[in-house]
């Protein structure tokens, strides 16, 4: 991958304002970020020291969830919305390690993510992986664009990891989920993670306040009841709604302030 620290900044990329995808990359130890991203990320870490653990736990949850879906659940199609910058263990790599015939569509609206995704997917089997430049608030457009890579008459796993927290209006966030899942058949799955103030994480609230004053897009935390509302009408996969770090993890896994869940459409 190219390194923003040593390459010119494209005209369409804002390098003067911290952006979630790049700050998240910094917390994961990546290099696809700018000085402003590292400065804001380090300040958030000072306010909320466990944010790095949250980032790593969210990524590890992705791996466990995709392995479960491609393996035990038999899912062969994945729609990963708000994918962020590519790093080790991307959805298509994990899914195809379990079942080589899996098809994956990525969705994001960050130009830096788009550039890296195109490079990453250049070597993928033709037609088996697609990147869509779209906003999560456009679920109908996303569904249209995902075809014909995905057959929407067959089960699809929709991944919304750490993305609904950037949709500040809870009714709108529910509408996004409902529109996506209503369009998919029985046997489809929904995979969610979302930050919360209910699982500990001292400094989380102050860190979010700082983020909203200094970075984009703005973020919100939600409680268990609101998180569960996104899963209404779906059957939760065991162990249900838990800290994402503890979902089907090894015994004794430490809890982080991020809900995680996988649910199946009956």
C-alpha cells in the first residue's frame, strides 16, 4: 500500500481534518493516515486509553463472525458496509479461506478507502469481489449496485461494524437496517458492532465529545435497548448481544465497550 506520510495528498482527500477510517487505521497500527489523524487519535487515546483495544477487538470479532458465517452458517455472500481501510484479515480473505466460492461486496464513501480497495481487489477473482463508493444512508442504492456480484434471492450476510454509530438519528439507523434486511431472503444474517457507554470504558464519553469537535464524521454511543432494536425480527445467534471482544471468543476474553452481535433472518 502507498503511505500517506511519503506520498502527495490527492486533491479530493482532506488531510487537514481527521477522518474515522484513517484514525481507526492508526489505532490498528497502520500507516494509511495523516498527521492530523494521528494527533486526534492520540488525544482520544489519552482520554480513553482502551480505544486501541476496542479497535483490535472489533477487528477480531469480524474474523470470528465471518468464519462462523462462511463455515457453520453456510453463507457464501457478504455485503460489508463501512468497510474502512483494508488491513490484514479482510472479509473476502477470511471468507474464502473457509470457502473459496464466497462473494464479497465492500461499501464505503471515503476516497482514501476507495483508492486502497481498488488496489487490494485488483488481484481478486473477477466478479467475485466488488467495491461500491456509496454512503450507508443509501441502502437501496447499495442493494442495486451489489447486483450482479451478489444474488439477492439467496442468503447474504450484511456487515455493519462500527458504522451505525455515525448515523446520529436512531430512527434513520433503524431504517437503514430494515431496508437492507427486508430486501434479503430467509437465512440472511446481520452482523453489528456499536460503541456503548454501558460496558465500562472510563473516558469514553469525553473521548467522543472531543472526537465530535475535532474529527469527522460525528459519532454517538447507544445503549443495549437501542442496539437490540436494530436486530428486531431477527433470531440472535448465541451468545446474543455481548461485548464484541467476547462473542465466541476464548474463555476469559476481556470486555470492551463495544456491543457485538450476529442475527439470522427467519
